[in-house]
C-alpha cells in the first residue's frame, strides 16, 4: 500500500518525512498522515506532487539519484517528469483499481476493508435502532427473511456481523424499509440514517440502508471531507501558480502545445449558426466553439448548467477545456454556474476540485439546484446572453447518442435564458469564499485539524484556513454538510 512504499523509500534514501516535506514545499503533517496510513490521496493530488517534489529534490541535492531510480525502476537518463511518473507508478503499484478509496488505519496499523473497518458493536447498534423504528421483533424478522431468530439476536447484541454481500442482509434491509414506509415512518427513518426520503424510496432504498448499516456513508463522507480539505490546504499553491501565470502570460506545462485559434477554427462548421451536434464528441466540439467565440468576441457573461455526467470533461479533452476556461478567466467576465444536488459525492467533490482554482479568481458564482433533476434524462444548458446557447438532452446512460443544439437565434437564446433563470431561483450558493483574519474566537465551536478550522451544523459547513492566506469557505450543499458532520464525529 502507499504508506508502505513511502516508508521503504524513506529507508532506502535515509531521510525523514519531515525532510521530504520541507524539500517539497508543504507541511510535515500533510505527508505524515499519508505515511502513517491515515489517508490515501489520489495519485494526481497536489499532496503527491509535493511528496515527489521532495524526493526528487533530495535525490538531486544529496546525490541519491542512483538509489531513487533503482527503487522505482527508472533510468539515470530519464528526465525529471519521466522519473516523477515512474516514482508515482511505483508508489501506487500495490493499490487496488479504486485508488481513491479511503481507509483509516486501526490501532493494529493494518489496512482494512469496508466490512472489517466497522466494529460489530456499531453495526448492532444501527440494526437495533432500525428494527425499533420499523417496530419489528427478532422473531418476525427471522421468520420473514428465513433466518433463525437467535441469529438476529446475536446481530443485535454485537456478537456477529454479516458479510456485506450476504443475500440475507439485503432481504433484511428490504423488509425493514418496506415496513417503515408502510407504517408512515419514512421521515423518522430519514432522520435516523441521515439519508433523504428520496434515497430511501424505490428500488435503491434497501441498498442505501445496507450501506448505512455498514457505515458506507460515513466512510465516503470522511473521504469527501478529507479531499475537500486537501484542496483547500493547497490554495496557496493554486494562488501562486495563478499569480505566476498572470505575470508572465505562460501556460502550465500540461497546456503547452495547444493553440486557442487553431482549436476554435477546427470546431467551427462553415456557414451555419444553427446546428445539431451528436454524442460526447459532438458536445466537446460545440463547447469548444461556444467558448472560443466567447473569447474572440470579447463577451462578458456566461451562464452554465448541466446535470449530465462529467465524463465528457475528462481524458484528452480536459486540458483543452482548462485552456479555454483559463483564457476566459484572464478577462473581465462574470460566470454563473449551477451544479445539481443529484451528483454522487465522489462526482460532486471532483467538480469542486476541478472548479476551485477558477472559483478563487472571484469571477465565478457557483450554485446548486435544490430540486432533483430526475434519473431518466440529463440536460445541458450553456448560454452566452445575446449571442448563442447550447441546449442538449439525452437519456441517462446514452450520452454517446445525445443531441446538442447550438443556436444563435435570438428567440432560442431568450428561451434558454428564461429556463436558466427559473433554475437559478430554485438554487442556493454552492461555495462562498471570503478573505478573513487569522483570529478564531474560542466560543465559535470550531474544530482544529491541521491547517484548518471547521464548524459544521445541520445547515452549513464553515472552513477557515488557520495559516496564510487566511480564507473562509462556506458550503450549504446537503451532501457536503453530511460529509463534514461524519468527518468531525470521527475526530478524536
């Protein structure tokens, strides 16, 4: 696992994690948490960049390049970035495919899976409260799901814990969910589990209950909160890069080789201002045209809404989209973006991580839409007021065959603007960013964790950086609030 590889690298090079942190330009506590197995960031995270920067710098300054390349299977002739890539591959070589999975180490120091990470007493307590809410006895539950009532009794006493994939477990969850709903106690169940009534309804309700019994939501919430804190802790690095880019006009290494004028020209159909684009490739093409024209025309306002999967923004298209948005941000612009509350926690966190550098410019106001978008169709609505719009719809899961209509027709643009304004009325701010001083009143119920001060109640999460640059981040999205409440509850 990652922490084992880091320890091996430290031993091989004869250095401490504090030395690596100083050489990489971050605080020792950041890297200590990874070394000790408390958290496992993704291989592309800023923290791993700091870690590898530290190892590479020490190897160069202390003539330890031979030890480093031997460790990760590189060559002395490799350039810095190639060596970094091989070092990261080596660090993560024993990670499972789901690298972003969060695993907190127990006192034994061994990593554990989701089932073993939950103490039987925690499972039993949740099952006991669930059965009391549903008003179901051991005898009745055992009879209806085909299990001996003595086994149910042992589960409730914490003497046994079932396998997560046990067929009996999903039957138990289905029966208890149905009994709760039939008894008019869905709201009470929602308050107990902190799952919304929508999450407890329909075919997925029983599956969500099973996840709750095993603490899955707590683990995912902990992961989400941890990753958001990592993003916020890297704000100083993000701001530094923005300042450097603004001063010399240079693009980051990942964007070199892209020419905005050529990108725009390649994606503009000849002689048509009203055209349909098909599939993910079509969406990427029309967005490039849409943003390129915004840059060329010197426009000042963008309105963006989508409840579609973010997959289209990834892969080879990501640096292109990043380049276009970076160029737009350099200008005097106002951007409003509405996210949807229907995103999974992982997708929501990824969206915030992607947009955070742009949020910090102060030129983007972000919102989330409260009403659910539904699970049959996904929609895209991008507007350049008075100039053009993109409107697209596809069945969920069939985005590859979706149709995206690009139009410069005034009536079409006005209709799109009215639709966006209607959505905006049902939306709340996603993240509010303010500058603040470093003083934290003791009676404000903040909890200190590394470089952050966190306060979470039932309606919002407030995160304040305890080190320069002093900034305050306020989130009201229910998933984020729930994630931080789980995170804070797990703090010692």
